[in-house]
């Protein structure tokens, strides 16, 4: 995924980011994600604990709007 494409999708939060290995991360608010040239930094809710995850843009398979916000 290109950084510009992901940056445009942030306005549609909450989002579900699906990685090419099957892992999924729910981004609840646009404030919880920053996009760099090659990676994105995400805060996720992991059973009530906010966790920081750095994801490679090259390994993102899909980003879809998510209606339900839950832990990853």
C-alpha cells in the first residue's frame, strides 16, 4: 500500500487493517494512526490496554472501513 492511499483512508475511521499474513488491526480513531513513507504507527485496543504497533506498508493487504470497534 502507498502512504498517500492510506493517508486518504484515515478519515474513514474506524478502520480494519488486514496484513498479508492474516493479522488484523482495528484503528478506532484517526488520532490513533500516523503514516510514514514505509511504515504506519498504530495504537490498538488490546483487551482494554492500548498497544503501539508499527506496520510495514508493503505488508498491508487491505484497509476497510469497520463499523464495529473492538480489540484486534
